[in-house]
C-alpha cells in the first residue's frame, strides 16, 4: 500500500485509532497513578504519625537538656559569686569558666539577678572577678 492509495477515510480511521490508544493509555496511567498514590499515602500515614511522636519526644528532651545546662551554669555562677561575696578570689581558670558560664547563662535567657549580683560585686572590688 503506497501513500497515494490512502484515502481520507483511512487516514481518519488511523488517527482515530491512535487517539483512542493514546486516551486509553492516559486513562489507565491516571487510574494506576491514583491507586499507587493512595496506597503509598495509606502506608506512609502510620510512619508520619510515629515521626511526629518521635519529634515531640526529641523536642521535649532538647528542652530538658537546655534546662539542665542552664541550671548547671546558674549553680556554678551562684557558687562562685558566693565565694567572692565571702571574701574569696577566683583564680584565672575559674574566672575564665565563670565568664564563659555567665555568657552562656545570659544567652539562654537566665534571670537578671545573677547579673545584678555580679555587677554589685564588681563595683565593690573589680579585681575579684
């Protein structure tokens, strides 16, 4: 069969066949995609819930670690400020740690009374701190 012997009706039928096959493939792929997506969503939902639960626990633990870290710095600062208030002096290594903990404590949002206490002691004798 040569191209010249094709009739308009034959070409139209061939095009209709091609369009029909194309639409069938499109329809089937859309149904398969929808089914696969639904299956994946159903399978992933319990994992998402577990991840959300774990994230909540991680956030809670992180807050507890931050609280412990802040309280540790606060306890150290209170002990050192108490020593200085009782007439003691801090050696260079303890001073360095004191200032590191004071900076960390303030960055974590520690209350101002530590800083007020520190400022009052610095005014009395700047060499002790």
